[in-house]
């Protein structure tokens, strides 16, 4: 009991200290993008939701059934919801059980907790509270046991598993329910933490040959460029690991010599990067509908329920929502984990292509099931893990992304990928990361309260 009382006081203090940053109900009103009185940038301003190009907004309208105003409000609300969820995650500590957005404009943020004593603190932040049995840490641990058990098994008949924060459970999707039960048994999973759901299709990767804007591997198979990146002075792009192995050569859509795969992981992960030759220049853009340039301004992770749009060389722009994070998926080639599960469709040739939430890079296309005529699902390799693994810097419109900040200094560094809960020092103060992202000049902790909390 004494520990719980201390926890509640800490939650209350954290909420009081940051009350000025409360989103006004996350209602989708224009106020979601209004700067607070102290002129600190809102999350929507930090993540440049106003930079969403017409092509992305049009795709959101088509695929999510929105009008233009709703699409803009949705992006602003999702940015604010991510920041609010990050602050509550830090305040609730071990009680935190996940967060997600709902509604046509993502106007409702729900935060789950294992302690009813946290409800007032959650509601004080403009979010809805849900009291559940299992913490996110417990669910993540159960999912990790499934990952470990799957490493030595054939999981083709139970190809997808993930933490479902809405349902407060770990879900195993199976072609044959017996395969899911066997996996759960091998993992020693607590059955109160898990649920089995049926599915009819096996996910696959999307690297088959089709025509369209793309890049080609060894003058043969075709994939889609993910995001332009740099590593020092070397330019290149991120893509899916199943598209090519290290040493494979690439040519552009124009069949001009382009570059070489420097690193590739598949299965296990689905990540790779290509270093390009001097004929190619990395730009902070993704190809949109009609050849338009779509700006990339960062890589802040969008919450479950958020809108996400994909650009691929076969099917172009399509949008949907993020349904699950921390997902494992089994393809014929093996299991990939963790990936993010979405309702966006894709088809062969779209592999490696870009996922954006507003102007924030999310990941590169891995695989899925279905198609863009009948509908489907896709999984993407999160971009921040790819950047961190290969020491890459995402090319953005916010600056060159490669310079270290000057005084006042500290442990914070541009180009570093930070995860929620990471701590840094800057200007003599300590800050805790609220949302996963790669840091850039201009995103120093005091300047972006949507991403960092002073502790």
C-alpha cells in the first residue's frame, strides 16, 4: 500500500507539471493545432502535420472515408494523442497498459492502466481511461516468450502474433487453431494472457515482378525504394531485407546503374539499405500520386489506431490504420519480428516502399495478404530500428540531419534513435523520451515537449 500511495502522488505531480500541454479533449477541433500560451510548439507543429501533401490527404479521404478537413484534423489529433500517451506512459510507470486512438478524426485517445487509482490522472489529460488486468510490460513479456518458442518451430499454420492493447491480450492468428495452441504451449504462455483467432490467408512478401516506378535488383526482381538516407557522406536508401542480399547490385526505374546493398537481414528482421553511386542524390521526399513530392520531416512513431499511408511502385498511394505494433509474422521464408500490422493494402512489387503517418516516416513494406482490389493487410518493418541497426540518418526537410548541436551540450545527439523511457542530458537538465524517434537539429529536448519531458 505505501508504494501505491507514492505512485499516485507521482502521477498527480507529473500531470500538474505538464497541464499546459493538455490537448483540448482531442476532439479534432482546430484548437488541436493551437500553440499554448507559453509558445512552446504543439505536437502537431513539431511533427509538421501541416506539411501533409495533397496526394496523402487525397489518399486518406479515399481509403478512410474522410473529407479534407477531417483528414487534416485527424493528423493533428494523432500527433497530440501520441504526445499525451507518451507523458502518461512515463507518469503511470508499471501500471501502463497501452494507448490507442479511435474515431473518424482520431478524436478519442484511450489509455489503459492496471490501477483504478490512475483514472483521474488519465482523464485530467483529456484521455479516456480503461482499467485492465495486464500491464503492457506483462503482455510484451508474454509475446517475447512466443517469439523465443517460434524460433525452433514451423509456424506457417500460426503465422501472426502480437500484443492487442485494446483487448489487453496477446493474440495468435492461426490457419489451424491446433497450431496456435501448440505454439502457446511451447512458450509456456499463461492462457489468461492469450487468445487464438482464425485467419484464412498466409502472409507473403511483395517482391514479385511488375511494371512501374521502382528499383531493380541484379537486373531482375523489382522492389520499391523506402526512404532516402545518409551515413556520413554516403547517400542511399532504406528498403526491405527480402528484396536483396548484401552485395547485390541495383538499377533505378530508368535502368541506370544505381548502387549496392550494403546490409540486409531477412528473415528475423526485414531491413536493408543500399548505398548509391554519385549519379543519385538522396532527397527528403517520397513519390506521391501524379509524381508529386511528399515531404518527410521525421520518424516519430504513430500510435495504434493512427492513419498511415503507403507508397509503392505497383499500386501507388493507399491508406489505412495501424492496428497492432510489436507483431510477429511468419512468411514461407521464416518469421519476422517485430513489425507493425496495418489495414493498408499492397501487391507484389510494393515491397520496401514507404509508410508515412502525416509527414513522419514509419517503416518499409515487408509483406501481407490480399490485394488492393479486394482489400488486405500489410506489415511494415519500423524505420527507426532500421536506422539504428545500420547507423543511418533519415533524410528530412527539417535540416541536414548530420550536425551535432553546439552549446549547451549534453548527452543528447542528433542522428540518435531514441525510444520511450530513454533519458538524456541537455543544457544541464535531464529529459525523458516520450515517443520513439530519430533526433534532428531543431529537435533538442527543450524545443519539443511532444517528444521530451524534463525530469
